C-alpha cells in the first residue's frame, strides 16, 4: 500500500494488519491527509476478496491522541473566509461538509462488509477512539498507560466523528452523557465494564487477540445495524427517549448540565442536543445531526478561545517556548527541597515521580520524615485506586532522602527553597545552603508573594537566583510560575524551565513584582468578594454568581482554602511594603475581626467564611451577616453585573501586569489564569476575555463599573490606547514578534 502513514500486511489467514505509524511524529494524530488514508484503507480491504478482515494497530508506543486541532482551526478559518465572501449560510454549509468527512469515512468502515478490529496499546483518545468505536471489535491492552476516552469537551469541542452517537448506543444514557461531559481518560478495567471495549488483553497481545477474533468469524455488523426479519432490531440500552425511563433521564440530565456549566459551554449543550436528538433517529441520520452540532460548536468564540489557550498555547509553553536557547539542557539528577511542609513535601513528591533523587531538608529529622510521609500517603492512595503498585511506592520513596543535615546538599544540581513565607527565614536558608554548595548552583525560591529581587539580595550570585512558584496542592496543580528577578540570568531561567518541564508541569515566565501574576489576579477576585459582602450582597449569592461566571469556586470558599489568616498576613505585608492606602481599610477590618476576634482561620481549623462540621457538609457561617452594610439596592444585585465585576476585576489586573511588563506573552497570561486559578475556561483566559469582547467595548464597560463601584475598575493606559487603536493583546504580541524577527 502506497500510503505513507499506514503500512498494510496480509498474513496467510487473509487477515490484514494496518499499522498506523506517522513518520517524524512521536504520536499518531488525525489530519486531513489521514482521513483520506483511512478511506483508502477501507476501500482496499473491502475490495480485496483475499482479505477476510483488518486489524488496525499503532506502530508507536501509544495508539493516538486524536485529531490535530490545527486541522480544526483550518476548518474554522475556511468558514470565516466563506462567511465574508458568501455569507453565513454558505459558511455554515461549508463547515458542515468539511467537518463531516471524518464521520462519513468511519461510517464507511463500519458498513463495508468486512470485520475491522482495533488493537489498542497505550492511549487512544478523541478522534482515534471514534475510529475504534467504528470498528466491530475493540481489544484494549492492560498496559500501565493504556486508556481510552473522548476529551474534546476540555478544549471547548465535542466528538464529531460519531462518538456521541456510538457511545450513547453502547451504554445507559446517563452514563454516556457523564462520560462525554467529563472527557476523562478511562482505564482498561473500567472501559470493559462500561462496554466501551470488548476485551482487555495482556500487554503486547492486543493484535494477536484481535486477529484471533477475525479468524474465528467475527461479525462485520455493528449492533445498531443489526436486523431481524428484515427490520432494524437494535434498542438503545436506556430504551426510547420518549418513554417512562427516558423521562426519568432527560429532565435530570438537563438540570445537571445547567448546574455544572451555567450555560457557559456551547459544546456541553451541543452534546445534550446531539444525544437527545440522535437517539430518536436511525444511526445515519443521527450522525448527520452530530455533524451539524459539531460545525455549530466549531464556529463559536468559546471553542476558538479554548482551542488556542488549552491546546495550541499550552502545547507551545510545555515545549519550552519561553526557554532561552543559549544554555545547554540542565543536568538534573539530584535536587534539594528545603522545607518539608505541605508545599515542600509536594514538590519532593512530584520530583521523585519524575525520577529525580531528592534531598528533603527540614529543621529536624522528625519534620523531614513527616514531609516524606506525605509521599507515602499519596502513593498509597494511588495503589488503593489501582493506579500504582507497591513496588512503585517503594521505588519512589527510595528516591527521597529526608534529613536535617545541610551537608547532604553536596552534589545537588538545583535547590528549591520552600520554607516559611518570611524574608528572614528565607535569607538564612539561602546562606546555609550556599555555604555547602557554593554560589554556582541554581537556587530557586518557592514564594507566592515576596519579590524575588529582594530575596536574591541574600545570594552570593543573584544571577543564579530565580523564583519558582508552585500552586497548592502541588501534585494536582499543573501550573508553575517562574519569576525573573532583576538580576536573574539566562542559565537560571533555563534550569528552572528544564526542571518544571521534567516534573511535567506547565511553566509560565513572569517578571518580578509583589504577587507576580497569578496571585495579583486571584486577590483581585477575592477582594471583590469581600467588597460585595461589605455591600450587603448575600454570601450565598456571591458564591453562586462567581460559579455562574465560570470560576471553579466562590471567593469566600477560596479564601477558606488559602486560609483566612494567611490572607490577612498577606494584606498586612502588602500594607507594610507598599504603604497606607494599598489595602482597603474595610478589607483589613474584615480580616482582623475574622482572625483576631472570631478565630476563624479557614478550612484548616474548621471555621472560616464557612463552617466545616466534622463528618458534615460545609455551610456558610451565619455570623457573616454582621459584616454587611446597609441593605443593597435591588439594582445592585443584578446577576450579570455581579458576574462582570468578578471577571473584569481579574482581567483588569491582568492588563496592568502587561502594562508593567510583568507578563510579556499573552499565552502565559491566558494559560496561567486557567491552570493557576481556574479563570473561566470558556473565555480562553484573562486576556482572551478582553480580546473577545474587544478593547473598546471592554473599556466602555469597565468605565461604567468604575463609575458605579470605584477606581479599582479604572482601565489602565494600555487598555485605553488599545481601545483607541483597535488593538488586541495577541495582535500586539504578533506585531512585536515580527518586529523582533525583522530586527
């Protein structure tokens, strides 16, 4: 077969093995060219009488990550050009026809008359799993990395290659919707139980098992195509939509959709539509319905923003887009983490998980051992969930050396300091470490607010000092802020980036200032919640409206998680460093009463803005009523205005970080805002929110908020200039990049 990405071999039993192996790529992806190759494969197998059936497998260590989203971006751009040239109706039709081809090819495979089996080793996601779903048999390896899933919802899309229709015909409707809404990767045992695969085979034997099925006379008819007496015989697992069982499912599904998405995600709504409408139709018409909804979603601004930030930009940052080119890759075999508290213990865990040897140091052996015990607990939890084995835990713990002796730092390639957030403690730690290691080893401080330039003053060579800000809990949070002090050098930045990428986190690079990028935006969000509380907005409304805007948790709940007393400490430190007026007196008074008078420190002591009864469900503290001012005017309780206040407070602060040169790349602001503090993913991030609205319109709305609620909503000069010139953040970045290239 002449196709460059698929190798076809036919054995003596007449069973073809189609090995998908794209040259020059570490992973197979579905491109426009691959769709044509799949169609050619189907034609070859169906048209050759000597071929009994075909097994599709991968020539790489994983099956495929799915479709190349660049291909989908190309379809979207085509529709935009068509809209300008021929109108919206023509654009919608062109996008429908273009995006439907994958679905048609998979359906052609399913109905070609020859049995196809997918032999899946490793991960098989998105469009690749839709290919597998179109096959008549799915054999999944039980290898450690094996998993299947349809994760499109996570980038603002939904399965457009038949996934919504086939999954909804393989399992109960509620389970199918949950799978499509979550977009999780599903491990072999669960996939078998859910009916997504027919068989789980020992690692390395999936191809042999798939071939055996074809040899034994495997059926070339999908369940939904089966007939009895010349009539379709298939019945969906949950029965008909319009039935007693259906009416138990669909009202609840719609309510869950509204509760979880607040109508912010067109893709989630499209999933609901596609499954609901598709289950009432024969499969071919149902696939056509799915394609129409897919084309509709692909044209939404939410999909465009999410694809750019959560796929394109994040992929570029993960590959080291901001790493200086000159320094050679850092040698990282043995690192030190100083401070074995919750953050330091988490850093030690993710480092050891990445194969690094870790020296974990604290003030005494007991504290260091307690930090190491955190890794033991996390690994034990993984073992209990079937995600790791006892041998994995033993190997990881062997890589963590807990000690109180700074002399053990000898031979470490990098130091990550994660001690108490206090300048004096950090300065002493820096001096003690450098006394053992010397000034040439890169020293990184994990700090959430303290400016790196001031901390680097305690280092013998400030150029080798850099900030690495982890987010809590370290094992779950994907983002790391790398902070450049005034004198931080390229080698320190490159080493920090190599480390962050080694531990499989996404790095963003920011320049030094108090709070850096993420915490400045987060505090704008938290303080807006405090302001609403002071105004008399009901606490439950504050929390619910924040989630309606797209935030993962309300500002009061977030403060409890961060710790109320820590928030108070940060406000006091900010006022001490930046002077009177830098913190609103009302916010300081609120924190003073919560902490000093009421002893409410947050979740950690069971008392914060919420009460946390032992064994019970958390509930807002009734005592919050005493912080409310006069009863608010009903107009000030407008939900849309409150949502705008939450989002604009953060976006305006992000724009200030760009103006102040703290953020120099909009990709980092957008990816950082979503991964770091959960900023409304539907928007694509803080700067994409502004670009999507348009600078002029955003400034106009912000000025209206400024007039009604105060100077914190005043647009900065950069935003006003952008509004006057019709600029966007991404347009400015592209222009600046072009200017640098030309220079």
